[in-house]
């Protein structure tokens, strides 16, 4: 019985030492003191209000867990199946604020659908139901309709959002959610 207790203690110590060094097994490094593995503090999310820290997650339209992938070439953003479809939660004429943590990333000027007749020269979330009937697709477009892509205001907004787009795509790539 005494032999089993000492064996159990040795196993517990071995498991604890493996667990403590698991954070730094990524290469040749001098031994470092034990540090708790950091939890991710940043999350990508979108909401319909400007100060998410005040609302503490209320009215979040979607977050990075709801995004299945983003195609950087077509700008299609594929969402996972949700209890309530996203298009039912989005409201036309309302801005959508994208955040990375509590830092504002960019603002989508509106949620638009194929039958929308308004012109936007800034970023929109476009819900396309005509191209593939029965299967709506979401796109983050620089303008709506797309024939306004060469408009002077659209081009200025593309330049204004360039840094945020780079951060957005880099973050999604780090999460394995970026397609080309």
C-alpha cells in the first residue's frame, strides 16, 4: 500500500511538471520560470451600438465563433447556422460596428439586400439572395451597388479602411478562417 502512494505522488509530480512547461515547448529556448498560459483576451464581434463596454455583450449581432470563414477575394463572409438567421437580426439603415476586443475596427454603413435601391459609397454588409436563390450569401463590399467602386468617395473610403481591413484579415487568418 505504501508503495502505491509513493508511485501516485511521483505520477502527480510528473504530470504537474509536464503541464507547467506545456506553454514553452515551441522551440529551443532556455528554461523559463513557470507562467500560466495566457487566455485569449481579444474577440472579434459586431454590434449595433458604439460603446460595447457599456452594453456588456447585449445586442451583439455575431462574433468570431459565428463566422465559419471569410473569402478575401470575393469578400464573402460565411456564417455558421444560428438559432435566428442573421438577416432577421440586422436592420436596414443601421450601422454595424466591428470590434476587435473593445477596440473599434471599422463601421459598416448599412445592411443591404439585393432589392435595396439606395447608393452607398462606404462599406456595407450585403445579403445576396438573387445569385443563389434559397441560399443567401453575405458579403462585405466597399460600396453598394458594386458599379460605384470607382467613385471618388468609395475610393477614399477604401483607403481610409485599408489598415483596419489588413488587421481584420490577419486576425481571421490567425484563427484559420480566411480563404483566398
